[in-house]
């Protein structure tokens, strides 16, 4: 999981490059309050040189199939996908690498309201093995964060169940 801004500041004390990245972090006040209107919640951690870890509270979704018509009359799923990508971009730390070598992500997907309380309690945190596919979620995240994602040599995707309202995407990036 990500760290609060205060925890990240404690880890970066005395490291000028990392302190500068924290100082430039968009939308975060020193007390960890998020001021960015498009992202409901964000945690930021710049752990070391060439390593970033952050989480964005957004409902994970895969990249939809798009056509030329979506340029002037977008489908509802395409509009949701664009909002998803905007939220990820807003939640990403400033100064993150443009050419990652390794990316790991954990997509936390909300459990259906139709499930019983007992089933929801038992499945919380377990692996999510239904749609959307993990590779489609990864493609959506990579499209949102990097112009060219061909430089990513190692990728890992986990999908896990969570309570409704706790949906998020956690991203770790190595340079």
C-alpha cells in the first residue's frame, strides 16, 4: 500500500532529488489532504532513486474496444475509460520516469452488492478471477501513464476483491 505524504517525507529526508519530487507533488498539502478535484483520494510514496509507488482511488477498468466513431460520438464505456485515465494521470507523482523497465499493479475491484454479507466477508482481499481481464486493466494503466509503453520489460498484475467504495489501483514502477 502507499504511504501518506508525511511518511514519504520522513523516508526522503536528506535526499535532495527525492525531496524535490515530493515538493512538486500536485494537489497534496503537507498534512496529506488531497486538493485535486478529479481524484477522490491519493497516497504518494517516492521510495528511492528509480522507484515510485502510489495508489489512486478509482474503479479499475480495462481498455474498451474503440472505433473511429468514438472521436465525435463516444460510447458511455469510452467516456468512463477517459475519466479513468485522467484520474490515473492526476494521481501519478510528478517526476515519475517516462521509460519504466518494470511495472507492478494491484487492482482492487469492489464486490457485487448482490453477494451475501458472509460471502463478502470471506472474499475480501482474495484474488479476483472474473472480468475485466488483468491484461486489459494493465493496458489501460500503461496507456494513461506513458506515451510509449513498449519499454516495459517486466509487468505483473494482481486483481483482488475489496469492499464497495474502497476500489483503487496501486502502482509500483522501477526505472
